[in-house]
């Protein structure tokens, strides 16, 4: 487990593995963080139970305040970060960075990719600060027609 700073001075949030028992908390976090793009229930169950998925939660005082998951595709030497979310009141305190870096530590691949709404500048800045570079664009990816930007990071020490 990793300790990170949280909203209250002197307090900590804990980053730890998430399980199927976190389904309701994850549903709430998704609804708050991604009101336009909430995953269907089946997808949430899958991200919490399918093998080959790294799933981490950030908790504060026993409640989930952040979540990240990544799908490891060993045969491609690639991982896709499928979601990163931090509740609004816990943002801009380094929790998104800690979730991202902790997740990366669990990904034994040479490349990591993720997609993000083209308008989500705070997330884009977070990814760029951590070495992600734009790799492509999925046009009209989201239900409202907004493009998704695809970012990639090459990991040192893996692959060729």
C-alpha cells in the first residue's frame, strides 16, 4: 500500500487493489467523474473481475476517492489504461499522479496507451507531465461526437 496526501491537512489516502466488492463505490465514482460517459454495469463488473486487469483504488477514511484500471495485453507488449478518475474534491493534490504511477509499476510492458476526451485539458496535462505523447485520434469517439485523443508512453527497461 502507498500513502498519498488527500484533502484534509495531515491526512492520507491509501492506494490499494480494488475488487468486486468495490462495485457500488466505483459506480458512484464513474457517475460523478464521467457523467457523459458512465460505463454500463457489465463493464464495471468486468473491470473489477476479469483476469489480466490491474485495478487500483484510492481510499480516504474508508471511501473510494479515486480509481484506475489497465488491461495488460502481454502478446502485444502493451497495456491500455481504460479509466482514471478522482472525485472532484480530491483533485489537484497529486492523487491522479500517484494512481497513474502506481498502476504503471504493475504493467510489465514496453508501451502504455490511453484515450482521453479532447477537451479534458487537466487530464491531458497530467499525462503529458508523466511522459505520455499523443499517438492518434479517434474521431467522434464519445456519444456526444467529441474526439478521443490517444496517448502513448514507452516504458524504460521493457521490450527491445
